[in-house]
C-alpha cells in the first residue's frame, strides 16, 4: 500500500484512512509517489489534507456526500 511507503506509525495510518476523505488518501499518496514527489513532500501534503479531513468529519454521524466551497472557505 502506498501510505505504508510514507508512514510507519499505525496510529497515523489509521487516522489517514478515516473520515470523509479517508478512502481517497491512498490513491492520492500513490499519485504523489508515481509523480516522483519526495517522502517529505508527500508527508507534508498528506498532513495538510488530513487536517481538512478531520475538519470535514468533525461532529458528523456520517460523512458528507460532497464538499462545498463554503466548507473550504471556513476551514482554518
């Protein structure tokens, strides 16, 4: 799996795979690896997306069906 090529910590891997974007991050990581991004750069990108993933999933019983422009605007 692509995420295991970048992260060793099982807690981090679990966090990346949960939330509304969790199922997409494996493919995003693979795309970055194939694109020749460095491990450090990939970790930075996935960390940033992970924060967005946590924000989008916060306090929700089920994941959102889509991400709106407003949700991205208020994300900090």
